[in-house]
C-alpha cells in the first residue's frame, strides 16, 4: 500500500507523522519503505540511524547547440515555455538552470542543430534504518528548479527496484503545487497533516480540493491540536472528513523533535493516536 503524507503548508508536523508512522508499522512486523520526497529540504533521516548503501545521480536532458549548424532562426526560442533558450542575432544561448528537459526545442529546430546532453539535478540516497526500515531520500542540487523531475526519478527508481514491501510511505513536499501532485498522484491513501490555526485551515482546504480532484481516499491528522479554535474541527465535520488522530501542542514533544527523537520512543502514551491511523490503513 502506498501512503503519501502531505500538508497544505510547511511546519505542520508532516515529518513527525511520517517518521513515527514508519516506526509503528515496522514495530507491527510490516515491511516498510519510507521515502523523503521533500527534496528541497529533506530531513526524515535526522530521526533515524541510517546505514547508507547507494547514491544515485538523476539527470535531465538539456539542449546543446551546434553553432556550425545553427542559423539563428529562433524556432527553438519560440517553442521554449521556460525561456531557457534564446536567440540573439545569429547566436543561440542556453540557460541550463531554467531548462525543464522537455526536449521541445530539439524537435522545433529545422536545422537539426540541437542535441540533448545530460545534466545532473540532485542525488537519491538509499539505505536502511537501525529498525530495518528501507529508506530513500532525494536532495535537489542548490539552485535547481526542477523539483518535480527529481521526485519523478525517485519514485520511478523505487517502483522499478523495490517490489517487496507492505507499506510505501512518501513524505511529500508541503503545499499543493506540482511536486506535491507528483508525490501523491499514485498513492493509495493520502494522510493530510494540519494544525487548528487560520493558516492551517486555509491551506488544508486547498489540499482537500487538490486531493478530491485526484480522486484519492484521504484522512486528516491534527498536530498541535490544543491551540487555535474549533474552526478546523467544524470544517472536517461539515465536509465529512475523517480525523484519524491528533497530538497536543506540547513542549516535551517539541523538545524531543528538536533533538531528533521519535515520539513513539520517547512518549509511548501517544501510540494510541498513531494506532488510529494504522487501523485505517492496515493491509
């Protein structure tokens, strides 16, 4: 079963829920794979002792112009939606950092003056936690804008090479943009992590709208549940959205999290809240 853990905004506790849920499932003797798809700021590995096994450098194909063939016609410039290739007089210049690797400029060139070359965009690392959770992390190169491409490569690698797990947990980037859609589109279930604040509710509504358009089954986990007001709870009730569990706003939990601790190790009393998630999604 593929489960994406997502949130409409950053800072809601998505990483906390992802790592503790992986730990709980492994404790229940399931084969678990956890992938940190928040490739701009991955930090799931902070909460585990990981023995790293492999590093992979995914790439995109970007254009390289042959000046001996290029006539400066500008057809490639017209085709590019990202302004990654421009024509100045009879010279064509490529801006690799803007290129999304779609290849359209190559097809648009009437002189066959453009070929595609590889450009690394980040790193995919994998290994095992001390609990024997299979772990993956994507990390985008500094300055890169092709977040979705790296997530695509990460999930494709997992789909092609990791076949024998009961649960695949995908810690999604925050928000509702393309990287989130890429992470969640093939999930069997989406767990939305939110907090009962005006900002949390506003962004939860956007996330719910996105997931409903994807036609996915989902539920909500409320972090810092003892702050804010009742608006979040009233919204979920009105929209018939199931709240699977909650954690209070606790200094002890925050301290544990800040020190790289797992809640279920440090505070076993909260296990019942994660068991509510488990009872919903168990295979």
